[in-house]
C-alpha cells in the first residue's frame, strides 16, 4: 500500500477551535498497526476536551482528536504478525501503560500512569493522537478485527458498545430476567437498552424527554418508554414491577437529578450503574442507598477488552448500532459535524466523519 508522507487531520488549535491541517503520517511503532481511517465518530468526550483540556492532553496545535474509529490496516509494526495488510478493524482508545498495578490487573482504562507518555501510557484521542485523520497508529491490543458484515460507520461505535459492556461486567454481568431501567436516551443509554436485551434482561424501560430518541430506544428493544414530561418514572417503574423497583438502573443522562431518580427507582439491594457524568456537582439522598442497601458503580472507558465482546455481539447480530448513526460528513466538514452533534441538528445521535472521502 502506498502511504503518503503527510495526511489531512483535524487538529485542536485552541479551546473549541479545530482546523484541518497537513500533518506527518504517523509511522507505526514495533507493536503498532497503521490504520487508514474510514470512519471516526464524534463523541461527547471530544466536545468536553475541546472546551477545556483534559488531563494529559497534548498541546494545542499538535493534538489530533478522535477516539472512536474504524478502518483498514495499512502498515504493520516490525513485530506484528497478528494482523495483515487490508484487515478491517475497529479500535478502542486506551492501551494504558502495561506497567502500573491497575494495568497489570487488566484495568488499563484506569491506568495509574495516565497521560505519562514516558512510561508508555497511550489513549488515542485523549493523550496521544487520534482518528479524525486519514491515518492513525494503534498499539495492537487496542485493535479488533471486524468481519465484512460490519460496516465501518457501525464499527466506529464499537468503543461505545465496549464501554456499556464494561459497565454491565462491572455490576456483575448476569442480568437474565432482571428488570432494567435506562435513564437518558443518549448513545450510551440507547446502547444499554440493546445490551440489556442481548443479555436477556426481563423488562427494559427507557426514560427520557425526547420522543424521537425514545423511539430509537424502542428499535433497540426497549419494552416500555417513559417520557418524563408526561409520566413519573418512579411511579411507572414501581407500578409495573409489582412494587419492587428496578434490579438495575443505568444512569446515562448526566442530568443533575439523575442519581436521585436512580436511587428512587432501584429496588432494595438494586444496582445503579453511572454512565453519564453531570457537569456540576449534584445532590442525592444517600440515606436511601444505605436504607435500601443499594450499590452504585461507575466505569470509565471500554475496559477489559470488552470491545472484542462487542464485535462478537455485532457479528452474531445480537445487537445493531446502525440506528444510532444519523449523519456523516467528510473530514473537510469536521466543524459542521461537531455542530450537528452538539446542537442535535436533524435529530443527530452519532455523527460520523469519513477522513478518506471527499
Ligand atoms: Zn467516546
Ligand atoms: Zn498503567
């Protein structure tokens, strides 16, 4: 494959300032593959780190953003025989450092050397360059082969699916027959509905404010939609679970009242999984947690190789992420892609950028 010396990439130049620049094409390290990026999805994390830098973020003018992408293997690092040129792949962001206690135990998304490049930490699109570019170099443990049946747009969302699966793993994994309430029909909430159904949960409720997004949740398998402008989710869930409450509440709204609503919906000894993070400190009545013996969990990122499990679910058609893909743009229109995402123009849910299409 002919790889150009330079490439087009979306570079963060300052707060909320992204420009397409001509950058050096990365060369893969010994354990890397070079990926020709076919699809890179806009994520709320991109929006957040564009507004205000996250820990370990590379300096303005050199940082290529984007962490949810898929493409084709275009070059191999000198030790790599796990992949071959032309393989279709999806990525996850975090490699970690592979030398701290958390990484050694498998918890690489919580690397203790986060942002420390000298110690080998890498998280593409966060602390190292990412995928809003024609090419990206990834450590092979962050790369997953995908079959021809999975299109690149859908494959770019494997990291989202991996994150939700990591959340379900963290709460114990076994949800067969359990009543699950998902609060907040954003991308992770909608995927949580699909994962709950794929793992054979009992009834799955989806709570939100926008009917159009709730309807997408229905196509992912939600049994009961609750629009809080018309119904009280606490009352509905209590009534429709025979007074018990939810076995699991997935809080993915990030709204300030989200944790309190989750505490009121969860059953005694129920579990709450926090996937959405509020911008501001929130208050919630934690005495409910003690009195009802409720457990609260949170995850960051797509840990524990759950992206590979996500690919498996997609390949077996137990879940489809296609309903989330609402818009796509070429790289030259990356700013428009972000606007479409943040302002939810045309009912946008996931907006995909195609770096190698014009
Ligand atoms: Zn993301
Ligand atoms: Zn580490």
